C-alpha cells in the first residue's frame, strides 16, 4: 500500500480481509466502528483508493454505480459471479478473458488496457424464491 501504514489502515485491511463478499466503504466503516475503531469515513475511502491503486482489492459496481470492495487474494485479481439479489460472490475461472484482453491489446497496439466483465445471477439460496428477471446490479471493474 502506498503511503504510511497507519493503525487505521491496518484496521481497514484486517476488517476487509474478514469480509466474505464485496462491501461498500460505508459498510466497512460501520464494521470498523462496531469494533470500536476510531476512524473516519474519509480515512476508509483513502485506504481503499490506495489499496485499489496498489492492486490490493478487487472492485465491482452496485446498481447505483457505487463501488464495492473485496480484498484481492495474494495470487492476483479474480473475476466474480455475483448474486444480484443478496450480493454473495464467488470467484470464477477467467483465464480465457485474460488471454482475450491480452490478445486484443497486442493486436491493436494499445497499452494499459482495462476490461470490465459482468457476471451476475441468482445464488442457490435466492434462486429458490426469485424469478431471475431483475436487471443485473453489479459490474466487475478491474484495472490491470
């Protein structure tokens, strides 16, 4: 992470690492406050921006185009299938997407190519009670 590693930033990393699914900065802030951390929402946003810039988090967008965060595994970024009802997420194999993006970049001569892949559905818990006709609220947004 760029910048100083402060007590607050370590707390953000620790709490984010404990989250199974993507969370908003506001949700992360509420979790920190619930654990009696004295940290402002601005500090949480700053830590998340720095983590994103350093490749420490994966980011998706919710239906209101807000950013949701999940700690990136140490073996690199992942693409996720996200339940559009409850937000539960699962990493998916995406080698073919990465190869395609790399090939497009090489074929066109573009550098620093970014890609967005949207994979949404209804998890098994939500599928039992839903019709599956909702608009997908999450779009995966990752910078290589």
